[in-house]
C-alpha cells in the first residue's frame, strides 16, 4: 500500500494493489496520524486490485481504522474498475449520510481528484 496526506488540500490518498497486510495498515495509520485531530479530511482510494486481508487480525485493524476516521471524513472518492468493490462501498455509504461518496473508473483518476478539490 502507498499512502500520503496532502496537507494543503486535506486529502488522504492511498493505493491498494493486492493483499492488505499489517505493514500496509501501519503505513496508513502513520499517514493518518499526520492529520490534526478533529480536522475534516477527504479520501482518494485508488484500488487497481484488492485480494483481501492477510489475516483476521489485519481485517479487524482495518475495520477499526475505518470506524475511527468516520467523524472527520467528509468526502470519499473510490477509483477502481472492481464492480463488486464499488457496490460494497455503495452499501456502506447508506450508513454514512454525512459523507459524500463518488465512484470512478481507474482511467478517471484525475476526475476524482478534481471532484475532491471542489
């Protein structure tokens, strides 16, 4: 996983390209720690390939991580060609009415970035 926080724009960008393991979660947690507590932010998730989680422990870590960031999350742009993942996030979005969600194909990465910057 690659992760970076663009401070000036308030965008947390991460890329998933395979299996999420403990080191991936640690990297994401370290980048999330750069965001001041209580500061709203947006997410750009780039997912060319997602093969699941390395272990049950990593799955739990990922779910807790996601749950903890909900209060400050304002926008979530998912960039993927994986229809099942778009549908899963659409379902989750029903329970997060304060977060704006948009879904983009991989070729539309720049469009996703533009949407977040508005």
